[in-house]
C-alpha cells in the first residue's frame, strides 16, 4: 500500500513536472514566435521604408541631374547667343565704318567734281563772249559729263539763271544794268551765274550759287 501510494504519488509528481515543463516550453515557444514575428514585421517595414527612401533619393538625384542638364543647356544657349550678339555687334561696327568710309569717299568725289566744273566755268568766263574754237565743244562736253556724273551721285544743279533772286539758294555778289528791256518783268532777275549751286535729291542744300542780278530801276 505504501509502495503503491509512493509510486502513485511519484507518478503524479512526475506528471505534474512534465506538464509544467511542457507548459513552460509551449509558453516560451509562443513568446519566441511573437518576438520572431515582431522582428520579422519590423524588419520588413524597415526594408520597405528604406526602399521607399532609396527610390525617393534616386528620384531626387534624377531630378537634380535633369535640372543640372537643363541648366547647363541653358547656359550653353546663352553663351551661343552672346557669341552671336558680339559677332553681330562687330559686323555692325565694320559695316558702319565701311559706310562712313563710303560717305567720306562720296563727299570727296562730289567736291572734286564741283571744283572741276568751277575750273571749266572759269575758263569759259575768261574767254571772249561769242568766241567759238576747237576748245569750245570740248569744254561744253566736259561740263555736261561732270553734271551727268553728279546726277548719278544724286546731286543736281540749282536752276537760278533768269529766275528771281532767292537768298535761300543763292548769294548775290553784284548787279548790272539791264541793256535791253525785258519782255517779261522778272523782279531781281539773275543775270548770270558766277558759281553754280547744288542740292541733293532730298532738297538738301550743298552749296549756294553765286550770282549777279539786274539792277532794279526805280520809277520817278
């Protein structure tokens, strides 16, 4: 009886200890599983956050690279525009200098032609009126040629002979008496031209004519 009781008690104790041990092991396994799941989930979340952060950083890098490329392209375009502007400025400067040279050359040529015409007129005035010799046709030809060349340069003679004296286009350097009465009464008529006057095609006065006018007779 005692042995039975002892054995029975021992079996009961052993059963209790096995249950406690197995129960403890199950409990420990449950905590371990929970912790494992927690760490697994937390690790996956961290991986997801890191991947999202990596993608955002990659996107920012791409945007910065694209922005940098666009900025570089814009700077290059501005550089090209500045080069073209500078070249155009230099071209304009050269063109302006060339134009200024052409204007000076034109003015010099016009002045030389007018002086030649003055010399021819002076020779003609120094000859006796009505004299006709071998030089007369040549002098008239030279005068017409010079006037034609001036016309090609848009310069024309002011027509003052036989017209009323106009101080805007001529200077009167003397007067003469009218030998024969005029059929047409022209007050302060220009009798002769000592030096021709000239204007351009726009009407800009280049040189006044120097003229002699008829004296006006005062009626008593």
